[in-house]
């Protein structure tokens, strides 16, 4: 056998091996989708049979080798979990996309990170990283400021004219999943998948890069919001939703950050605080990922939604996180990706796959989940 025939044979063997790996990958994706369907249907999954992300990534590396990047595999895994009917395109595992939307995104890679406001004004954020996206936008009406957090860790503060006031880069190996404003401590809180970040955005000079990291966390954090109560002084409550279906409440005080920083003669860029030293409570309210969490001050309650079909939307008092009493919840087919409360219209709107529910609250919160006025189905 000459070198040319040997080369052709090696190529044929590689192609055959790759095709076999693709078939195994399709089976893996189908198993993950089937598992998620069972979880949303309320079926029990044996721990040894469950496929979490770590097991998924390890199997993908066994099939395709170390060339598969963690962030590309994570994007595919999240896409599959969020949309069980999504087409399986193995190219995405290697960071390649074939759709028109992904093609447009790749064309914008050469530009700085941007987002659009209502007047079609393009706002350029300096210091952004390529292939980064805005993960969270929060408006602070009392300060007339807007906070943005990108997936790869760039937190930026804008004024009402959309001019950058300050920014910082969170150097964490995990992605940013959300952000909000601590009204009592007057700081910005952001969450990565495994940590809580507290940043003093008003610091000057090199101190702008100073922030506190609270870790470790029991589960992957997916969403965050703060609780603003008028009777709380020098203290804020942080609500967190994770991939285990838990709603967590963390209490932070000014002493946890201000005094520690004042006593330190040498200011460090990142100060790590043990999460066990903070007052916290948690309760499992969903059987799937918590997609969004909000505190609704007008109703004096918190709300959380999930892709869980049995426990899709929960609305209740913060006290329910500290006990085991039944919570007010609503079930929707395929769960809810998001929800919003409108004070003027006095309604709660939830958005799920092809379905929007609008529920009206009359006199008390007790009736909010039993009064469904309208269901709009999209083809």
C-alpha cells in the first residue's frame, strides 16, 4: 500500500468515525430532551440516570475530543433545554451557525457591543469583548440611570442621555446571568452562574475595579432581583433563582462591605466573602430552572416563573420562603419563560412557548391565580 492509498484509507476511517460520533450525539441530545419533558411533566428521574450539563459536556468531549469548547457546548445545552423541539445542528457544538440570525450576529462581531434604544440610536459600549451580548438591562428611576450587564462580565452604568458614567469588567470564569440595584447599600449586584458580585459603582479612579465576590453557591444562579422595603435601613434582600428550582433570599448589610473595606489598608481589586456568613433562606418551588424572579412591591409579594408545567408561576409573600406552607401557584403547559406586572392595567402577563396568559388581580392577591381572562395562542 503506497502513501496515497494509506492517506485515503485514513480519511475514510476518520469520516466513518465522525459519522458514528454524530449518531451518538443525536441520541444524547434526544435523551436530554426526553429527560426535560419528563421533568416538566412532574415525573421522577433517577439521579444516576439524570444528564446534567457536566455529564453532557463530558460525553461530548468523549465523542468529539477536546476541540469542543465549554462555552459552545453550554450554549447548545441551554438552547436544547429551553426549546425541546429545536432542530439539532451538530455544527453549533463547534461554534458554527447556519441560520440567518446567527449570520447577522457574526457580521456584527467586528463592531463594538451595541444595543438599540426606542429612537433607533446606536449606543457603543467601549471595552466590550467580541461575541458578547447584553444579558440584562435594569432601569433605576429614582437615580435616572440604566445598568447593563453583558454575558462575559462587562457592567456599565448610563445616564438618562445614554452616556456611559462608569463601567467595570468582572473577571469571572462563569457568565453573568443578571443584575439589579441595591437601593439601601447604593451598589450594584450582579450574579454569575456560581457567585454574587457586589460593585460600588460610585468609586473613583482605580477603585472602580473593586468589587466583592460572594461564593460558593449550591446551584447555578440564573436570575436575580432586589427587594426594596421602606422600613429597611442599611440592609437589602437579594432574591435569586437557580437551575435546581430553588428561590433563594440573601440578606446583605452595609457592615458586610463598607466596614470591611474601611479596615483594609490595602484595597484589593476583588475581595471574596464566604456565602455562609450571610443570612440566607431558600425553598424549592419549581421542578425546573427558575427563568425569572421579581419582587412586586404593589402586591407585597415576589413572583418566580419556570419551564415547569406543574409549578409554572408562583406568587406569594416572602415569608413563604421561610416555611413549608402551601404557596399560590399556577400551572401552564410547557411552563413560563417570563412574566410582568402592570400597575396601571392591574394585570400579570406571563409568556411561554406560543402562549400568553393575562391574569387580573381584583381586591386581593388570593384571586390572582384563579382569574384568567384571556389566553392568546400563536401559530
